């Protein structure tokens, strides 16, 4: 199992079953497709390959900036490899790729990946001006010796799950809906960096997580979730926002880990957002803030314990 950057850096010697897409978030719809592909490929003693892109084509084509991604390339590859994929290839999306002719890209898939099957959605297209639609690819398959299989994406409540829907839900703070669509809690990870150290002055020291600049963060507010430090897991109450009581400028992601008292500056912390507890608020005094934090911890702990019980039942 391996993550390869750039299609030109791989040259498979065994036939492969390939799917192509951005797969940002690796949501349940993606998981449904990938699990079928992996099963089919391994039954036929072929390699299961996912070809994806970074930057996101939307970012390049629409000249987007700011926070847009549900997963970084490495996070996405890790999730895909956990599904049994043999190779994840992250290919750069740029002007050269935008203008490549579909027939030439198909030739590259044959050359580098020894393509034997291509799995795509019914509305899939690749190449310059999306000329390589399903009908085009099927004709290429007849000429060049590979099969094109169309796969319907998984839906829920008559809605097809999409990364766009999930991005919107994350930005609205609807983390329970996000978990339903992802099949897991939404997570961010980053180095624990020095902040204002204001939490420790009231008995609630927080870990200030330096989230990658391209990753979407939830709406401002307080959330219950898990914090992962290596293989260790802790309950955490995470504040996203500007800490209005302390009049701190700039949005931060700060997690208070329950039953935890260690110096973890410089270490990588992953934080999940399982439930939105309340909006940020400015308190009249520190006693009122401390009382609210105690209530947040009680509510968050009860929710996480119940979530664990459901997961293990």
C-alpha cells in the first residue's frame, strides 16, 4: 500500500482496476465505490488504484482561495489506503492537465497503471473540455483493451452524498449530519502551538491547534469531540473562534482535553468535532465563563460516552 505523488512516478507491472476523482473527505459515497473496486480487483488478482488530484480542480478553474478542503492529500490517501487500496496516486492539477486531450490521458493510464478496468460515475468526464465522457472512454476501452464500469454513488434520504454538501454542513456547524455522511467525525490535525495561554489562568489549559490553511474549519462555537495524540484518545471540548471574553483577534481552534495534564507543544494533535454544543459568547466575568465551561464539559462528556456506547453495541 503506497501513496505516490505524480502519475509519472509509478509504473505498475500488474494490471490494475482504477477509479479517478478528487475524493475530498472520502465520504460514505466514496467508501461504497472504493470497497466494491477493491473487492473486485483483489478477486481478479489485480491492483486497486485510486487516481486523485491536488489542487482541487475547482480551486484552479474557479481561482478559489481560503479554506476549501475536507482533507489534505496525505489525510485523503491514508483514508483510501485504509479501505484496502493498493496505490493512491495524487497527480498535480494545473494548466497542463487542464488542457490534456482525453485520448492522451487514457494512454498515460495504460502506460503507467497498466489499466484493465476503469470505474467511474455516470456523469464522469476527463480531458480537455470534458471531452472524455463515458461513451468516449468505452470506445477507447474497445480499442485499447480495458473495461469501463459505471457505478452509482451512495445516497441517503434521497440525496446523493457529496463533498460540497459536507463542506456546507461543516461550515454551518452541523457536525452530526457531517458524521452521518462521512461515517466518522470531521477532524482537523496540526501542530500544538503557543497561544495566549489564557485558558490555563482559569484552570482550563487548551491546546492551540495550527490547522493547515487550506482545511475547512467548523462554524465558530464550542464542540464536543475526541483528541488523538498518537495512539492515545481523550475527550475534548474545542472552541472555534475568537474567544470574545478575552477579546482575542483572529480565529483559533483550541481544545481542552479532559483528564489531561501534559506539555504537548510541538506535537501533532488530531481533533474531531462530534457535536455542536453552543455558540461563542462573551461573559460578564470569569466566574460566569468558568461555570459555563464546566457545563460544556458535563454535556460533552455525556454525549461522547453515549456515542461510544452506540458504536460498541
